[in-house]
C-alpha cells in the first residue's frame, strides 16, 4: 500500500474509502473518507493490516465469503491471544 492509495474501509466497509496518508510528523495514518475513522499506525502495525487485508481480499475475490469470515475470526483470535497479559 502506498500513500494516496485507497482500499475498502476496514471500519465501515465502504468501497475505496480508506486512504493511506502521511502525518505531519511523517508517520503512516489510515483515514476513511466515508465514516471519518482515523487510525495512526505505530511501529510495524501496518504490516499486520496489509497481511490480513490481502488474505481477506483474495478470499472475497474468489467469491468465498465464508473463508473470508473464518480468516478474520482466526486473525482476531490470534491477535487477542498474542496480546493477552501473561
């Protein structure tokens, strides 16, 4: 994903509404032109978003909505498990 590129919003699901922008401080930010969501990304956070977005997009392009739902559930469960305090 490059600055200015638009993809479907991960928050409101509006097509081609979520744009990658660069903040004044030079960091990446996602902003939706439809719902107005703004997400500031720190560290390597963009890598995870790109990975899951790519997997889900491929499943949806293949017409397999059930596989896309399962991928999303699995990624969310993995993220919760990885970030749960020990």
